[in-house]
């Protein structure tokens, strides 16, 4: 199995949405994503403005992605198709997003559901919980070493 991580491009937008809507945990439909302002148009604009998204491929097929918001200093998204979890792709995608954000910020952040598997994943990557948010979410921060 050949695993690669590369910078996302505009041709990846459909795959990004396919991956995002295929996850079991923190699942959102296309309509739910659109309700919070995440559309192919907004992702296209983000990719054009900065190298802010990365795609994990297995044997040339997209199976995961991460995105960062450089202005806010946050990891905006990190998702891997369920059948490819546990192969180190999420860790590698997070590394790309973190490295990118640390070029611009001393402290970076993300938010996720406290009761999620993702919460444990982020803790294992050295993220520190700093604030409990409404509706069961938690804010994590990581400081540049």
C-alpha cells in the first residue's frame, strides 16, 4: 500500500467533500455543511488563497484530508475514510497542518467533541484541552516547541 500526503488542489474538492461526508464520527451531510458555510465555493477560495489543505492518498486515491485556517491559527478539519483509519494517515495530515500553522503562530488551536475518538487522538499528538465549550465540545491548544 503506497501512502502519500500532498498539498490539495482545486481538483480535490469533490474528494474532500466525499471524505468529509463519509466519516462515522462528527458526520455532517452536504446540506449541514452548507448551513455552516462550508461549500465547494468556500473551500475553493481557501485553497486559492493559501496552501491550507493536504490530501492523503493510498495507491493514488484520496482517502483523507486536513485543512488549516492560517488567519485564525486553527486546524479547521482532519478526516480519514473509516476503512483507512489506523494507518498513520491522520497523524501525517495533522503534522502538515501543524507545521504550516506554526510558521505563523506560536499557539494553534482546534475544537472537537470531548466524547469523540478524535479527542483522544489529539491528546496523543500533544494537544492540551484548555476550555470546555457548549454542547460537549472542547477547545485544544498546542504551543510551538
